[in-house]
C-alpha cells in the first residue's frame, strides 16, 4: 500500500488492535475484468491460512451493525480457526472466492475503493475490540 491518507487510516486503527493484524497483499492482475478477478481471486485463495474462516468483503454481503459484527467475531474466534478478510481489487472478487467464503460482509450499500475498505475494516475491528472490553470508544447510546 502506497504512503498516503488511506495507509495512515489503516495504520491508525491497526496499531490499536491486539493481536495486530497481518496483511498479505496480492499482486494486481492485468487483462480483462474477468481475467483480473480470476487471477486475483486465485492469489487470494492461495494466501488463505489453512482452515481459515474466509470473510469476503462484498457489496452483496450482509451488513451487520457494530454490535452484531462483534458477536460474529466472537463466534468465529471461539472456533480456534484463523479469520481472514478477503478484499478484492477494482474488479471485485471472483466467483471462486465467493464460493470459498464462509461469510460475505458488506460495509454498507455503497461501493468503496479497496484501499479505503482496509482502513474501514480496521476501524470496525478496533470498534469490536472496544465493545468486547466495554471501552467507551463505541457509543451505542447515540440516537440512530
């Protein structure tokens, strides 16, 4: 990830996470949109740790609130399996990634660039950590 505000956003929240997240970047593919999805998808799947719970960041996925996301993370952590979040590139995720995914997560109905998604996901992971620790960072009392 190049230096810039998106990287700074990710690093701001990732530095607060315990344990710190491990990021594996896959090379950007070239070709048609379908070829790009296929190549990047194969690289994402190859990078998955053995037995990982694969969570695909996908516009068509479920969009739980922060408290519900925290409960999902707790449930996944209780399995003892590693949790891997799969973020696609500009062309999205290949069908093979969707097929392998244990869960499809949306960060709302809008489309976000993958560099922003990384920072937004890190913030939500930090928020979930704060919720579990009963830290005041998450203000559930705020009116909707």
